[in-house]
């Protein structure tokens, strides 16, 4: 019995030794990772055909960008050298029905296709004109102006250069502006007043507005923020001319404040047609803290657009050209009292928008409470008192105070009640990009500080 047991143990030990030997032979015969890479590389060179792995190349470039930019994998896509604006035929934007050209987004295509030999455009609700190219807000503006505007569709669309300022606190609204107007605007000239390290350009490097960066021309004006409006406007214009090489006099030069979002349909109309009077003003829906509150005066007029030719003429003739942030602040005080800017309105060729159809949105203090306070502290106490009609010391404004104002719908003077806007009943409640992405801009469409007894 002992002999049998010894025989079985010997067999087990032999099998274990064989397993160890097999494992050692496998390890010894397996090439090292570096040797494998070298071998595969050399064999690849011997092949007559080679393929480029674009995905691997992109990953490699992103990896290099990450190491060189301190952990930032996004490749900056903004305009950093000379660029040329593209020409687009307007005929590509209109649809032909039996030889009748109608604006693609304004015509009722179902009725036109049913009409057979229909010789005129049948417009959808909210669109007017023989080719359905006039949105309601523009059509009403032309009717109200009582001017004999002879509109003609252009062969080539105008190009739009949209100039607006940003600072440390309003990058979210800048995102709304760019996303809303990206299909219409050709170049966004973003004038950053911040000199901080984490400024708007830093956000762009991190991937902010990555899909729209190809139309962004970044200009830092932090060192010029104390200059006169004329000097600042001239500085920005020189930077634009240096970067955009084929600007024409009939291109459109648009300037707004960082809290102003223009109506994209109105801007598209300006691109497609000749014959409208200028300069153009925009009557904006005046929102406070978010699109859920509206100022009692309801609207604000912004001096917004003109042709490049008129802008150059005004720049050479008058001390200022178009509205700047400092001018807008002075105008806001007039609007609080009168809801008009009579001195400026006399010089406007056309004001787009009325009390029910808006030329855009002015979302004042549409930021978090902490950012509202930071924005106010950048101004002097005298300016804050004048702008907000404060009866208290501006230093007394804190986060809880601002949260209470947002929740209850009260202006800073604690006397002026704001108007509650209806998201379900008002067609101009907010820009389309906000309404289509309420999950992203929920803080602009929902009042998170509201008390239950207010609703």
C-alpha cells in the first residue's frame, strides 16, 4: 500500500514539474512589448500600401495638446489668423414652386405642393411678403414706420459681423447668443473685458462653444476698458479689419451688450434684402433675473445694426458710432422712466419690434445671485444707485437679498414689482435655443427661488 501511495505522489510531482516547465518555455518564447512594436513597425514598412488611422492621429494630437496646454485636451478652433467671409447665393435659400421662389422657412409647403400651378407664395402664419421672406416682427416694423420701403431680394446675401462684450460673469448668456445666432451670423467678434487668468479665452481653450468656435474672433479689450467709447470702438474695428480681409460696405455691422440677444429671423431678413432704412434699432423684451420675470416697462430699445459703409461714415463724422456698454447704461436709466429714447429714436431708420412682437431679448442680471453681486461691485456706488434706484447702501446687497428679489419678483428698490411671464402662453418667452434646451438653461426659464405662494 505504501508502494502504491509513493507511486501516485511521484506522478503528481512529475505533472507539476512539467507544468512549471511549460510555463517557463511560454514566457521565454513570448517577445517583449517593445520588441513586438518594433517588429510590427518594421513589417509595416515593408508593405507597399500603408493606411493612416485618423482616429489614432486625432487622439495623438489631443494627447500632445493635453501635455502642452496643462491638461486641456481641446484644440482651440477660434479664428487666430486672417480669414475671408464666404458669399452665399440667396437662391439656395429659397424654394421654387413652378418657377415661383418662396422663402423656405416662411412658405406653407404643403399648400404650395397641393396648389399645382400656384403662381404666388402662400405664407405660413407669422410670415409676410410676396415671397414670404418677411417675419412678423419685421413686417410690423415696416408698416409702423410708414416708410415706402422698396424691398428687393439680393443675389448674394449680406454677411453679418456681430460684436458684443463679455466679462467674468456672463459667459452663459454669451453661449446663448452664439448658439441662437450661429446659423445667421458670419463672424462673432467677442470683446473680453476680463484680464483674469480664467477669462473667456480660457473657457474657449477648455472646450466652451467647441462646435461654434470656427466663427469666433476673440479680442481682449481689458487694457482698453477705461478708454473712451470712441477709442474702444476704433480699436475693435481695427482688429476686425486686420483679421477679416474681404469686408464690404454692404455687410452688416451689429453691436450689442452682453445681455442682449437679437431676433435671428430679423437678422436673416437684413441679410437677404435691400431697401430697408438704417440704422436699425431693436425693441427688446426686457427680462430681469431670467426669462420668467419682465420689467414693468416691458421693452428696451437697443441701437444695434447698420451697414459697414454707414458705420465708417459715422465713425469719421461723429464722436461715437454705435451703442457701447457705457451708452447703454445711460439709456437704461431713461428707459426706466419713459420707456423711450426719443433723442436716439429720431435718428433710427427702423425699429424692429413692438410691445407684442420683439426684436430680441434683454436679459438683465440673468445670472446667479453671487455673480449679480460681483457684477454690481465692478461699478461705483454712485452708478449703482443711479442704475438701480437704490434707497440703501449698495454694500448691503448680499446673496440672500438677491435671492429674495428673484423669488418674489421685485426690483432692487424693493418697490417696483416685476411682471410674471408665461412660458406656455407667450411665443416670445425666450430665444429658441433656450426653449429647445430647457434642460441646459433651466435656471433661465425656471425660477428656482420662487415661493409656493407666488404660484
